[in-house]
């Protein structure tokens, strides 16, 4: 089985974490799994082979473009695909709107190797480059979907997105993301994150964790936080924005200054897995209000740490949060509504504890990666047998 994604190993959650966990589980079950990837956003000191998985890594034409998710691999990438693709029983392409998927698609079709496509929320033409995304879909994107043996949707919301782009319902398999529960089985004590970043013990934390990108709804969160402090006089919580800059950090910083909350907003930058977990544990509430995300690992990880969440009603994870009773949802853009919901969570410690217990129990019962990958194996078997 060949897994194709431009970032490997995992980089701060998202699709790269999903690819890593899938390859790890498949390899552990005895499958021969290779990963075809690039050096995009590669952190120093990472190994070629991880968890028994062979990793084939190629440079990108421009690291600057790769930072904006425009990943153009070098010619050797194309030659490798041409020479090796016939040796695989099945290919799993992660991501829809990128040049490397086009290359793999071309040779998979040419040599009649079945592939599964998982868009990871990349189908909608949102954010920047809308016209370019439309051109891409007309020239390549629709063909990529048409020729896939199966497509993986993370939720009903994403399944509907596939359908609107012409994918027949019988080709769509809905398989949610899981999380690595072993990382959350025994949690560290509270206080480590506050101590490391100099946050007073008695100060509460509202946490955003993820890439600092325009589409993530961070401006909505910052405006609601400013309303919470300035209009509702709720001043005992710091807003922690944790994650790498994805082209939007400067604007967010300028917004915090313009709204008069600069001195109560903390930007931590990238967090290690260890620091990420202690951030979840020390947070009173995790806010993830991206408007159109088809799924999201952050609310699941927060729940696994026993921390309640607030999500957007437009976010597909909303159904999961309500099913598990571990948080609230608000209408995207409703600044007063988000501020009031954050205040409700911050002042009611009993509610925090109740939702925290609900979330941890729900995640451990429903989101084990081993069970998720078993569903994926059935999809692979189906496309190979066809």
C-alpha cells in the first residue's frame, strides 16, 4: 500500500497526523506500507524510516510555496512514480488540490493501479486562490475524483461535498479520524504548561491550537475574546494561540493590538506533542471555531484530555461534540454568542468537570485508531478485488 502526502511525519495535527497514524497502524497489522512524500516543512533530525514504514522523500521546487500548501515536487518525484507505481496493490492519495496528486493520478490510471482519494477538507474553494482552485478542478480535480476507486469522507458534511462534485454515493466511504489514545491514557498533572509559559496559577486559559491561517476563524475568536474582556468585564482568562504561522500571524497580532487585548493574548508558536497535551490539560476551554472544517482532531484531543470545547455550528465536528456532550457550538460570526459561551464555561467549574468527564469517556469508547484503520482495510480490500 502506498500512502501519498507532502508532509511526513506528522506536523502539528491535521492530515499529516492522520497519514502517520494510518501508516503506523497498517504496518503494525502486517501490511507492507510505503510513504511517498516531500521535504516540505520537514523538521530537523527526522529519520527516513519510521515505525517500520519505508519513506521516499523528494525535494520541492520551492519551500516558500510549500509553506502556502503549493507543493511542486522535483522531476525525480515524477520518475520515481513512473518506475514504481505498478509494484503497489493500492494507493491512498491524501489531498485533492495539489500537483503531486495529479502526477500519481496520471500513472495510476496509465498502469491500472486502483487508488483511494481522501480530500481532508480540501474540496471547497474557500480562502485565497479561489479562481485558481476552480481552474484546477476543471483541468484536473474532477478527473481525480472521477477515476478514484473510492473516496474517503470524514463526515456527512464532506460526503455531501463529494456528491456536489459529481462523485456517486456508492463510491463514498465515511470514515472519521481517530486519535492515538496511548498518548492520553495517563495524563500529566496540571500546571506544567502554565509554569513553562509564565501564566499565573490562578489565571484561566482559553486555548486555540492549530495553524495560524486565515480560514481558521481566529479573528472571530479574538473579537469575541475582546468582547468578553472589554464589554462583559471577564478579565481572569488569558487567550493562548498555539501553533505555527501559516501566513496570518501578523494580522492576528495587529487585531489584538487594535482591540486592546494585546497584553492578554499569548502566542506560543509551534508546540511539541508533550507541550500540546499539557496545554490541553491546563486549559479551561478549547475553542475551535473554523467555519467549514469537515472534521478536526483538536476537539477530539482536547476531549481525550478531559477539557471541554466550543466549536462552530458550520464545523462537522459539531455533531460529535453534541453526541458526546463535551462542549457547545456557536454560530460562526456571532461574537456576542461566542463571548457568552466562553464566559459560561469559565465561571462554571462544575460544568467544565462534567463535560470533561463526558468527553474523555466518549473519545476512548469511539475513536481508537485501530478500529478506524480496520474500516479503511475493508475499503482497500474492496478496491483491490474490483
